């Protein structure tokens, strides 16, 4: 980003911080800022009555799209997004993990081919730079569970060849690699988990410790020979919930050159209703603990906003109920805890955040790092390019 672009972006960000997030006058007069969402989505979160409702057996019942809508693409571009880690493959449910994951990767490959004017698949850090230059949205393939590996550590090479660049070791429950944040035992990384970490290192796949239990996170950080990440989390020092990370975890990951992404999620606030000020507070705390070169954003959301919050809340209640019945929900997750920050959503969420950070005294260089340059540096260390 040039000095002129930087000034324009921050000026627009300051304006966005004083108006409603969807206000058209808040759009920036910039060329192409580098913004990387370390965990997000390219989807329309507005509930569709025609879709299949989630159940305990299949908490993610809806079929995934074979094309992105014009609105989703328009919103992603308007937000300034450069690249996003999207969740592919098995997360939970009664479906067969490996076959489902292979099919989902093939679906996303076909989607990107079909919409190549707007999207590009990310293999290396250089591909993120290229996406920015070509004004495309870079799609980073990531998993939020490792169950699709089965008991075969060699599958990591297969998924690397298919373009998977991030694998989260656990979701909330325990699996064969270690305990997730909802597992009662907090037993840490298993021997098989150590094999997988070694294979992920060998294949230059990012080891993501989001959703992991505390000991699993610490064990994996110590076992890894490459920098690792916690792509979407909060700081437990500010809100003591298992989905948030302790200072010990944050500091260890950062000390090894890793990356921490702060999410826009209800777990940032003890009441379960997070606001933009909570996101800023967690970012500030993470920077103080980890240093300004290791902190970014992993919103865990889309750039398309909710049109009807009341209708959305009804659909959310059914989804949360299904997640709880399946045993995959996190502590602090309730039907009334919206999985986004109400005043930090839609196409202006990144500009709004930048404006708030600037008001807190963050300089343009530090803001640029948080928005994307820190992830880019980290990805270059792991993926190359």
C-alpha cells in the first residue's frame, strides 16, 4: 500500500467509525489494501427458509454452494478483502469425514474455476500478493478439524497436494490428535497428534491451534518445528472462556514466529454480546502480550451482513440447539449469543476496525500489520513464496 493509499484508507476508516457500517459514504477511496481474514467465510449468512434445518446428527445440514452469489462477491470486494481462510471438509456430524472432505475440495476447485474473474486459489504467500494485484479474492483452503486424516498421517501429503494450506488440529471435542477446548480432561497432544504435527511441518501446512484445549495448544507449539497459528481466538485474560487463549499460549506461539488472529465473536465479552470495543480491547491485549508483528484478524464471519436480525435469531436458535445436542458447542455459546459483532459487520467492518484502532493511537503501520501484513509474513515463513 502506498503512502497515499494508506492516508486514504485511514481517512475512510475514521469516517466509517462514525457512521452505520452499511452507509455507502463510508466506502474508502483506496486502490487495493491488503486485508487477510485468517478465518472467515464467503457466504450469505441470511437464513433461507428453503434450506434443510440442522440436526444433532448433521449440525451443518445445508449443502454448500457451487457458485457464489453476486451479492457475496460484491460485498467481499467492497470490504477490501484480499484473501480469506475458508473452512472446507468435515467439521462434525454423522457424515463420512474423508470422502466428504475430498468432495468438498473438488466442489471449491470447481467454484473457483467457474468464478475465476473474482477468485483465486492460494498456495503460497506470493499468491496473496498476486490476488491483491489482480483485485481478486484469494481463497485459502483450511480445515477446522483433523478427523478426515483418519489414522493415516500420510494423508497430510495428499491434502497438501490438493491445495489445503491450514489444518486445525481439533474442533471443540477431543479427537485422535488431542483435546479440544470443550474436552473436560485437557490431556494435551497425543502421540498420533505429534506425528501429524511433524507431517504438517514437512508438507508446509499451517498448524492451527484454534479450538484446541490449553495443553494441546502448548504441546503442539513446543512440538512444531515451524511457526504455528491460532487463527481465530480471543484473550482469556479479558474473558475467561475455554475458546479464548491464555497469555501463556499466546506468548509461546508468538515467540516462535507464529500468528494470532482475533475473532469477531461473542466469546470476547462476558455477557456473550460482543461489541467493536471488545474486539479492539482483545487486539490491544494480544499486541501487548505477543508484539505487534504477530497479531491479526480471524473474524469467523462473512462480509455480507444480516438483513433481518430477528429472523436470523430464530434460525440461530435451531442451529445452536443442534450443536449442543451434537456435543460440539463451546462454553458461552447460547441461542442469544450472535456469532458476530453487531456494530462490526458487513462491508465496512475492516474500515470500521481500522478507524477505531487509529482512535486508540495505533499508527498506520501497526494497523496495516493487523489487517493483513502479519499473516502474510507468517504465511511466507511456512508456505514460502
